[in-house]
């Protein structure tokens, strides 16, 4: 590039972008309740310092967990403020150099990079503000089910499971696959998995619904285009629901069977997998991922409790239906999103109209743009 040519950063109005970031951070201070969080941090630190805190282990865990989250939020906000101050200093240096008649392209590029970095981090903070529901911060129990479309739908269900697993890994969440029912020829009939991480449920709740795939079927000898469906169900996962749900062993039918799929040397050698049927409601839960029948039953009971708790919430308060949305048929006309691989490539969300032609990236877990758009749409109509 010749010295007289303007560097790419000069084509941007960096002072205006910086002012916009300051406005966004000031707004975030309000809707995140930063001042109240600082007060809450002081209260929690005082309680955490009490010598008798761990006399009640449950209380101790609650206090330290909340304190950790509050500290993380405050440190993240303060770090953004510090980065913004650094950007303002850089802007002053850029302007001084320009006023002296010797523009510094390196400084301008550094300023542009700093602004981009702060904007991205601030965007994540703004997304967090959309997750204010009672259970949004919790872990999630998710289920993928194959719908209409035969073998293609079962293969599509397996593709969705991979997509959400990769998405969770991108965010640093932990995924535990608890039960998989394999398809007859390929793919999966269903899979149950737990996603552990802050805001896992709030984020995944935006994905609940029917997903539609259009492609040239790899299972059709005539290479015809096939439309298939699979769905995602999500409920919040809480470790202890003893105060909310009581499960009577007499109401359970317990079946054991051999595990299938990956899972270690014990798979297919012992009847370690467990299927629980809650007779009063007909809810069925299976778990095969743990190392013993006892562990599988304990995890299945946790998932069953989560499902029963969700059922109770929906019966008590109609407004809590938004936690899981309206149930729809796993077939034509009910999809929340379409994934087209042929004759062109496009992923388009029916609810928000957000779309991208990079189908491969989406199927590899790059779905945050769809999640954020849906959360914003919900906020707008709330």
C-alpha cells in the first residue's frame, strides 16, 4: 500500500464507534444492575467468611456458587470498562498523530482491533441480559427425536445431536449423553443429553422445536431430494428437586436392558441400562451412559424429576409455558428452522428470518446468531 493511500481503518468512523460502545456499556450498567451486584457481592463475601457457613453444606454451596457468578459478572463488566478506556487513549494518540500531519496506520489498526474486541465482548454481555428467566441460568436436559422422513429423519436426528454437542463445546459447556436409541438402518430414533454450564437452558430453550432438512438423500438409490424432520425438546435440569417433586417407587416400572453404542467395556455385556416408566403420567426416561445399573437409575430419576417438575410448573402457571414452548407435530408446517443442502445451500429461521448460506458451519455448531435473534424476538414481544 502506498504511503498516501488510506489504511482500511480510516474508512471506518472509529470515534463514532467508540462513542456507541460507551453508550452501550452505560446501558448495560443499568439493565445488568451493576450497582446492586456490587452490594450483593459484599453481602455474599461477608457470609462466605462466616466460620459456621459449612455447618449447612447446602447453604455453603449456594453462597459460594452465587458469589462466584456475581464476581465473574462484575469482573467481566469492569474489564470491558478498562478496555474501553484503553481504546479512548488510543483514539487520542491517533488524533494527535493526525493533527501533527503524520497519521499512524499502526495505531489506527490497533484501535480498530480494540473496538472490535470490545464490541464482541459487549455483545455477549447484552445477550446475557436476555436470559433473565427463573431457570435460564440452569443446566439443560435436551432430547432429540427423529420425526417424519424415515431413515433420513433418523440420520438428521444424529446430525442435530452432533450440532448441539459441537455448539456446547464451543461455549465451554459439558455434555453428558444419557441415552441413545439407534435407528434401524442409520442415525438415531432419539437421544437424551444433559448440557451443563451457566445459561445452558436459557440458550437452548431458543432452539426448542422442529428442524427441517432438505437434501439429496444418501439413502435413495435414485438420488432424489428428501425432506425430513427432527425435533429438540429442552427442560431445565436441577440437581435437587426434592422440595418440588416427590417420586413414589410404587409409581415406577423399572426395566433393565443391555446398553448399546459407545460407552466402555461394559456395553452390551451387562444389563446396566435402565428405563423408568412413571405410571401415573406415562413419562418414560432411559439412561445407559453410567457404569452401573445403580448409577443409571439414579441419573434416570434425576431426569424424570426434572420432567415431572416441568409438568407441574406448566399446570400451575400458564406463563411458564414459554420455558418449553407449544408442542407441535414433528412434521410438515411446524418447523422453526429449515436447513437446505440442495438444490442450494441455506439455513433460514422461520421465526426471526435470520439466514446464512454457510450450512456447514451451522451444522458444526455455529448457531449463536439464531439463538440470539430468537431471544431478542421473545424480548420484543414479551
